[in-house]
C-alpha cells in the first residue's frame, strides 16, 4: 500500500508517518508540503490513499518560507483538482481545526462525501493532547486495505 501525506506542519507530518510505519510496516509513505506538490505527486504516482491537511500553503518554499498564501481549504482544493482531472484516488482529511472559512468541518465532510462518493473516507481530527486520532487513522487505513487496495 502507498500513502501520500500532504501536510506542511513537520511535527504533525512526522507523527502521522511514524504512527503509520509502526502500525503498518509494509506501507510506503511519500510526503508533500503544499497544495502544488500534493497535486503534482497525486497525479504522477498511483497512491492507494491520500491523507490531506486542510490548511496548507499554495507551494513549497525554502525552509517553509515564501510558500505563498496559506490555503484554508487546501486539502479540499486538491480533491477538486483530482476530480476535475479524472484521477482515481482515495482520500481522508486529517486536520487540527474545526472550521475553515467560517464553515464547519462537519459541513465540509458532508459535501466531500456527496462529491466524492466512495473515494472519500472521512475526516479525522488530529490532536496532540490525545491519541484518538491514531485509532481512527488505523481503522481508516484498514478499511482502504480491505476494500480498495490492489
């Protein structure tokens, strides 16, 4: 199984990647830091699952500087770009925030389920204060492995 993590926060990205590697040692993980690098990698490679942050910069900058405007719904924009290009993918949103552009995560979740159908595997709230996200992520990955992996 191959997973792409699109996340600009290095600590969060490492925590997610380390947890996946410990729990699923055979999973191959690639990482992107921005909207543009995430879209580029998702279009170039055949990933089984995309783990997308919602709030990401527009493009990669040196040492996370000069990376353009922060896109508050960047993960959703990646999904829309892949749908527009008719790229086959499976994705999950993993984010620390509850609202984006004055819209609740629950509302975004409902919209993505409607737009993406079975390509979308829900939202996970990442939280450094508890490990609930880990169990949700484990279940999410197991669901993709059991249902969709080749």
